[in-house]
């Protein structure tokens, strides 16, 4: 199954300036969550990072063990133009579903909504695999449908709970109180903690 749209699909979006998901700076709920953390040595991944404002901000804040995962060339070029001081080896051009490192925290921001709906369970299991024991999935999901047959794809809280509960303890999944104005009451803030062990259905074991 093709789980993600191709790098060429996203490259065209950047070249044609069709990046409505891009707000031009770090999302406020992400910013405020990380500003209250004291351990800045944690290993962080931002998949589908796009122009990667979260990566830039958090690296400058002192979270230097942060990794950008993206495969649209223009997005990576936009990031490197702004942040020439960022370590090159922490920029990963790769399909998310092929990535194999592990992290303390993974940031979800507009990536889930870009993945084909039939691949959402694979997304959940891949997040489980990429997180260390008790690692966290932190981020934002839209709490409504877009009724598109192309990204972005939305969803509902009940759908997300059913998807994530087999793999994560749900610490927080509530409407974000500090979303940017255009997205007020349209985003769920996530703080999901990786379970120690899960039962994987037979079709996911093979």
C-alpha cells in the first residue's frame, strides 16, 4: 500500500505556493508545551516537517537533539536557507514509514492529515515503533472532517481514540485552548504516552 503521497506531489505544492497548512512560525500549543520542559537533551523527531519552523525554534531554544524528517526538496531548502547553523546530519530526507531511529518525543503537526486514511493504523504502529519506552507523541490534529479525497484529511476525537488507544496511554486529547485564531476550536492537542507493550493484530505482524 502507498501510505504517503510522493515527494513529487509535495514538491509541486511548494513550487506552486499551495501550502495553506504553513502558518509561517511555530504553532503556539507546541511552543508553549516545550517552553515548560527543563530537559533539553531529549531526542525529538518532527516528521513531515515542511518548512520546519518548530525545528528551528526548538533548536534555538536549546533542544539541539532535534531531527527534521522531510522529503520535499523545496521545504528542506527553505529550512537550510534560514538555519545554516543547523547540523546537516539532523536533516533526514526519507519516507516516514521507512525510518528506523527511536526518539523520546515525536511532534505531530499537519503530518497525520497528509497521510492516506487507509494508512492510519500503520501510522499509529510506526509511531509506536519510533518512540522509546514511555516516549511521547505531542502535537495537534484537526477535530473535524474536510470531506476531501485529497489532503488535508480531518477526523474526529472518537476516531482518533480508537486508533491510538491500543498503542498509547492518552494523557491529553482535548481542544487546544491556545490555537492560532483561524484554527480556534478546530484542533485537538495531543499528549500520548507510548505503552510498554501492545498486542498487534495478525495482519500487522506479517
